[in-house]
């Protein structure tokens, strides 16, 4: 049995029992984590107690927010074990962080960027665009399906000369992690800079940027107990100094005349305009929550929940799991497909019938699915507030759905009788991952929430 992290779940308002008795089973933290009371309090406190502009005025509101804003920078630097707080740049999300690097480097025509075949769109589309715009060449490192890392293949990809290596730390597709320190050592030996997408790693495991020598590291705070619209680009100060700011004006300027200007040093030259102070302070509060809980404990908890689900579904031949076979090698993610069942229909079934919230589709890694001719799959993702009941509800939902489909234990696709004599609702078919993600959940009564949706159509 999974050992719950003491008192953690109670700190998340979204997980509290609703007035009708419904308790959410939220298994979509890889997309966006829930936020604890501490994050909400920090954001409210800013607007209520010191709603000023940092770095501009001298009154007490401005002085207070300036102090706390810089303290948040120190919080992230310590959390990521970055070389210096001056290497912490506040941005909206990891997508913006990657663009700050990609658009800011002084490219020369023919420079090469190396990415894997499993990158999020945020770490792929930019490099594709820089081809016709700046003459940058995109190279693809194909990763083994078993979750291992082939250092020799990586060296071979570097052999032709690479300006920048840009890879995920932990994959949002199947939960595998790459050996960052080894990657940095091999890349630096060939003269390449290294940018790491840390969105799925930093919320779950210790990060050692200074020790590992990472040049740039991108994270989104909305995946680590922070609010939306907040993120960090962490970089070695000397690496940041080589970037041209993506946006200029406001706080980026040291001085200006009608004909000239001078920019401030990093990180301020990258933080144009009024910042999202409430968001940054909320994000720092989320990081403090993770630190107090303990990242080692969180990672162990993820592994335990994943192992519970993996064991429970191991005897289901129609469940096709993605990624490494050992859940310890993909602790925060259980990605799977169900034979003959559209992934969006499966996700809707789990939500309507069992209150289990997962993500379906291509998870912003369209390129990987396109290479294999696949429509997508289902992804359950775990975090520090996931408990045994969440895992068991996922397993029960998957088993019930398989029983309802042709080839299941019942041998029929006919839905079981709805409770209270009411027919089960038919799930809406999503046209694609974006349509499924955009669907607004309609209000449901208790009976509607407790009854299962009709059997999903095969995709």
C-alpha cells in the first residue's frame, strides 16, 4: 500500500469533498498541478497587503514587493541548485524560456541544433522555424523505445558539430528521464551548449544545475504547485550574457536617450515590463511547499503509486503501456492505450463514470505519434497529493471499460444498465487532442457523476 505524504492532500482545496459527496481523482498533474493553500495565500497577500511595483517607487508597498520578488529569485536558485540567483529569469512558462534562448543566441547560417524525437512542441517548433529564418539546421536524436540512453549514438550525433543540444529532462510522453550530467559532459566536450526542458523533472526530483553544468534550464511553475503564467529560465550567468533579449523596454533598460540606450545585466535585461508579482510569489510559495515536503519523498511516493497501477493492470492484455517496463524508471507517468478504444473516448469514460481526470491525445508531442501513425493515447500522471484511492479508481475504470468493449470478459459492447433506471450518457467524440482539452466540463448531478458513460467507440 502507498504511504500517503502526511497532511499533504488536505492542503489542496481542489481535492476536498464536494457538497454532494464527490471527491475528484486528479491524475493530470503532468499537464498542470493543483495548487496548495500556501500558493493561494501568497498571491492574495500581495494584492491585499503590498500591491506595488518592484524596482520603481520608494514607498513601502514597492519596497516590500521588491524584497519579496528578489527573495523568490533566491528561492528558485536554491531549489534548482543554480550557480547564482542572477541566473534566474522569470518568464511566463517554459515555452517562453526556450524561446528566450532560441531567439537570443547569435546564430550563424549552418549552425546545428540537436533535439530528440520525443520533444514537446515547445522544444521542436522553434527550431523548425529557425531554419528558414536564420539558417539553423535541425538534427534529430532517436531514442530507444525501452527508455535507455545510448551515449554512443549521442556522440555520433554530436560529431558533425552542434551549436546547441536541447533535450527534455523527463519526458511528458512516457515519464522516462535522461542522464543530464552525462549529456552535458559529452556535449561540452564537443563545444555545444545545453538547454534542458525541466518541466516534468523539477516538480518531482532534485535538480543540480551547478553540479551538472547545465547552460540553460526551463521550467513552468504551473506544473509544480504554482499558478499559471509563471515560469523560470535558469542559466549560467555567462551563458545568459550571450543572449539577445527577446523583448526590450521597461525594466530591461539601465539608461536611455533619444538615440541610444544601455541594457541592465541579467536577469533584469530579460524581464521587460511590469512582472506578474503575485504569480511569482505564489510560485515561490509552491516551491517552498515542495522543499518542506521533500523531493526525495515525493519521488518515492510517485514510484509507489505508479507501481500500484502497473501491477494492477499487468494482467490486462489489451492495456498497452508506453515507456520503460519498470515504473521506477517513469515514476510520475503511466501512459497507455487500450486496444480498439479511442483515447479520447477512454478519457471521457473515466471522467464521466469514475471521476478520474486523465489526459488523452498526443500530449503536444505530435511528431512522435505522426512518425508511428498513431492517433494518441491516455496519460495518467501522479504527484504528491495522489493517493491509493485515486490509483484504484483509475484501475477500476479501465477494467470496466474493457469489459464493456468487444473482446472483454462480457463478450459484448452493450452498456450495463444505468443506475437508478436512467440511461448512461453518450460521450462526446473529440476531433483531436485540442478539442478534448478545450471541452468544458458541464455541471453534473450526483447520479450523473456516479453512473458510467456508455461504452466508448473504437478509434
